[in-house]
C-alpha cells in the first residue's frame, strides 16, 4: 500500500489554526490566512470553501478526538483510574494541539448554524460519556456539561499560568477529581 504524500495545505493547516488562536478568527482575512499558510488564496479555496469551513473542520476533529478519549477512559484499566487516564490524555492532546483547545473555548460561536449544530451534537455525546463513565447515570445531565467545560478550559487556563506539562496534568487530575467528588454527592433535583 502506497502512502499519499502530505500536501502543503495539510502540513500548514495547524499554522492556520495557530493564527486564528493568536489573532482571533474574526480578525484574520482570507488573504492573510493564505499567506500565513504559504499557499495562494486560490489554493486555499481548492481545499476549503472559506476560513469558517477550516475552523469547523478543526473543531469537528477536536471534538471527535475528545469523544474517543472519553471512550478510552470509560474502559476499565488494571492500574490507572479513569480520572487519571482522562487527565493524562487531555494533557497530551492539549500539548499536541493547543490551538484547537483555545479555538474551541473562544471561537465556536463563529460557526454557521449547521456547523454549530454538528459541534453541539458532538459536545452532547462527550458530556453524556463523561457523565455515565465518570460520575454515573444517577446524576443530573448538567454534570457531563460541567466536566466537559472543565476539560475544554483547564488546559488553556493552566498553560497560561506557566506550569510545566507534568504539573498541568496533575492539576487537571486534581481539579477533575474534586469536581467529580462534588458531583457524586449532589442531591438529585
């Protein structure tokens, strides 16, 4: 089987996301985006319909990856607790693609309604997975949303505090465990 070579567009896509994260999605023009990626505006249009589609594809991949992580954490492990596993995986995912976490926190509202609906659907699936695998079905659905928001925002916030990667992961674990403990002891409404 022959492996397809990576195109210039594919190899520079993460740079485009970093530009969005750095300057803000609404502040980046298509011309500026193409220049930053090292492609022409025409080449950019052969790969995506516009910058919003590029943002949507990145966020969709981000949330699909989080959904996979939550699924892996739900499986029983011999030595590591689900919260530890999730914290480590979230920390590693953040270190690989910090701009995606930042864009998910800040720029999700820039998507068109159809794209936002797809992202919201993925977020609901992740929240449900978090609630059932980490807290239990007996708690309110809001518990999953709370956990998802922590997973989305904690890596971004902790990176801004200048903590080394290992301390960030440890802090994510500590805060998630504290949240989980509180959610498990919440009375049903």
